[in-house]
């Protein structure tokens, strides 16, 4: 699944007069049941949610040690925990909370998050309801010293 913003081998980003390579990790269809909806009745019934994330950062391809790289297993576990333990009115809020959770990893520079509510309350919506956002870390916006 290509988002179009990235080249498979990494995106070239120009900044400060020099090009840098931004590596990407993509994780699709993290599934969980969440308490989300605008009414108490809707939140009382766990709803199937699907989460896709694409994150950029510096992937250490030299080291074979997890400590030297982005721990995407841990990131997935945090997303699942957040979704399962939080009761929210809006899918937009969940999407933002997921983005901020991913950006807590010091090696992650930006994240694209797509959250799909698989069974929205309107039966006429057959394909689900989706919110997508893109966020960058404050550390990646700071000029290099």
C-alpha cells in the first residue's frame, strides 16, 4: 500500500540547503475494539477500529539490535492499549492521541495515522468512517545545530 508521499527506499527531504533521507516504517490494519461514539449508548458497545500508521525516522540498518532502532512492536502495543482503555466521543480525538503516542518515541520524526471506524452508527455507510492526519515531532522541526 503506497501513500504516494514516499519513495519505497525512503523519501528525500530538502531542508537547510541539504538533502536527507527519511526512512519509513508502515504498519497496516492494527485492529482493536474501542469505546467510541457521541452517545453513551454508542460508547457502551465496543466498536471495531482499524489503524494504519506510517512513520518516518532514522532507521539504523547497520545495527541488528532493537535498542538501536524504532521498536514498532512496542508502538503497536501502545496503540492497542490506548484504543482499548480510552472512552472517547470522536474518532478524530483517538487519531490525534495515536499520533502523539507514536511521536513519544524519540527516533520517530513524523507519523501519518489513519483510523477507520469499521461499523459507524449509520447503516447507509457501508465502508466505514475514516480520519487521517499527519504530524511531525517538534524535534524534527528544530533547526540542526
